[in-house]
C-alpha cells in the first residue's frame, strides 16, 4: 500500500470516528448532527477536514485547559461560590420585582455561566457610536493606570481607527499600560504593522490568534467580544466596534443603529477578569522570544487591576460570556430564560435572527401565552447569506403572533428587554453562530429605570421601521424563497 492509500484510510477512519463521536459522545443537536453526517457520507475525507475547521469545538476546550489562567481562575471560582452563598442567605439585596419574579434567572446565570451578581453598579445606555466614542475617548484620555481594549473590528485605515490609535499611543507614552486585542479576521484589511506605532510607544498588541497555526485552525471561530476597561473602574461593552461605518458613514449601510453601555461598580471586575483571561490565553501561545515581558500574571500588578469601585449605583448586573471553549451555550441559555420568564413583554433587536429550535419554541410559547413579543431586524443587510436565513425564520414568528419590524437602515444593536425590569446588552447576536462558535459577552442589567430606557429606545426605533405582516411576507418572490431555503439548509454547518 502506498503512502496516499494509508493517509486516505487513516482520514476515512477518523471520519467514521468523528461521526460516532457526534452521535454517542458529544450528543450535539439532531439537525447539526444529521447535516454533518451527510457531509461525511458524500464527502468522506473532505467532510472530516471541514468538520475539524468549521464544526468541532472540542479542540477549544483542550486549548482552554492548556492555556488557562490558573491563579485568576481559582480566585474567580472562590468569588462565584461566595456570591452564590451570599445571594442564597439574603446578604445580597435585590429589587422587589427581581426577588418576586426573576431570582431564579440570577441563580441560573450564577450556576450555568459562573456569572457573579453585583448590585452596586451604574449603567449608562449609549444608543449610537457618536455618544459612545465621545464618552469613551474622553475617559481613555483621563486614564492614569491602564487601558485594556478588545474588539472584533478595529478599522485602522479610517479616521475613527486612526484617532483611536493616536489616543492609545499618547496614553502609552505617558506610561499608562495599554493592551489591545483585535480579531485577525474581523477586518481583513488590518495588518500587524498598523499597530507598530502603538507598540513602539510602549503599548502591547495581540491579534486573535497570535500564531499562524492557531489562526488557520480557528478560521471559523471569532473573538467577537467588545471590551474596554479603563483603570479597572470603568468598562464599555455592547455591539459597537471601532470604525467610521459605526458612525453611519458607510453609504451602503446607513443609517447605522447600534447600542453600547458604560458600566461602573463591581461589575467592571467581571469585565476585567474576562479581558485578562483572554489576554493570558493569547500570551501563553506566543513564543517566549516574541511574547511581552510585562505579564498580567504578576501578583502585584494583578491586584491593581481590581481596585475598589469609586463610582457606584444601585443596578444589579451579571456579565455572561460564552464561546466554543465552554460546554454550554450560556448566552443562548440566558436568552431562553428571559423569554420563558417574561410576563408582560419582551423586545429583541438583532442584526441576525437565526434561532435554534429551543429559542423558536420559547418565543412561540411566550407569544401564545399572551406575552407581547417583538423582534426588530435590519432593513438593509450586510451579509446576504445570513439575511436570507433570517427572513426564512420570520414567517414562523409571524404565524405565532410575534410582531417583526425591519429598521430603515442597518440595525447592529444586540439588545433584549423585558417587563420593565431586565435588559441584556452585549455582543451576542440572536443566532446560532454567536451561541456556538464565537466568543461573546453580554451584560444582564436588573434595573427598572435602565430597562425602561431600553424599552423606550426600542419603541422609538419602531417609528423608523416597517412592520412586516404575514400576508405581505408570504408574497415575496419565488427566487427569494428558493435562496432562503438553500441558505437555511446549510445553516447547521456554519
């Protein structure tokens, strides 16, 4: 037998083993399993290669254990255990509405997502990039100790990206610790050399992922979180990246509608924890000769990253993160729990609507149970393929009595608000990709005033939207329906 035959037999055997693993070991959902099994059958060797790069997440759990931040992770485990005990014993105060109706949601996120619940926070809603950049850039300008940045997209070639880089360079020259993570595939025009002026100024920059091999292996898995932490006391997250198009300056996708939030209080520590764990994960993969000598693992430095809050409030917050390195889709679970817990209404804004069966069923049952369920999607898409899948789900929602709106521009906000009590703002779209394949982060805010702000923002956006009706939606042309059907058929593979 020649070498090619041996390789083919080996790959075909792995192909079969992968199929059995999906069925008996990993136990992934039936739709995805069948789609991959058919791929294995009709593309025997190629199917395994595709599955390794685009379907399997097991390797990430192995990577996580190999490169995990043991010191900080141990301290966090102790903190979450203490947090659970304090909530159970009544040492943590919660609002009457949360205590009466939604305490089980807090506990679920504590246990399922290891999410600490804090109640001393202020949360500011920022409903466009103008407001978000103005506030954030000014506070970076005032930073004294550290600026930690993680974005899926930083467009270094446009004015916003250049302004952001110049500001970070200035702070690095002043002696402020500046660390930046960006997704290598988030904006393909970015180059590592674009950040050379920042590293020359003393800043530290890693791409996700920092080595060619890891980037090839992870081509289908994106670092989609948006994080800025300033001096360990102020945090920003949400849907807004860094670029001119977020200001509505892209003529093809305008107006651009997006949402971010500003956090202070103890919830900032949870955001900081996420950044440091992600940074350490990247730092451990870089060769010693190329890694930064300034380590986040230094004990004295590590302690300085978590100063006592100086600006506090009364909002309850949980930071929920998810990714392919986790066993459960924790952000999806939080969405399902919100839908199932809604008593009066639940309003959802998302650029991509690709709910799996559990979320679709939850939405259907909520609507049939008398909950006012409304969903808003873009009127101008940025990705045709995903937009066809989104539209293929719309008819099912409309038949259940759910109201669906298309915004007049490109809607990039990822927000969920319910019952004038709880709101979720973050990076995770309402789609299976965000739930299974991307690294995401959402902030769940338990505060009546903030929830009403989110509700009023949604209702204001309704005025700039078109409501879809079942009758009109069914009249879309046949070619579009065919495109929707084809795209939805291969949805489980991507």
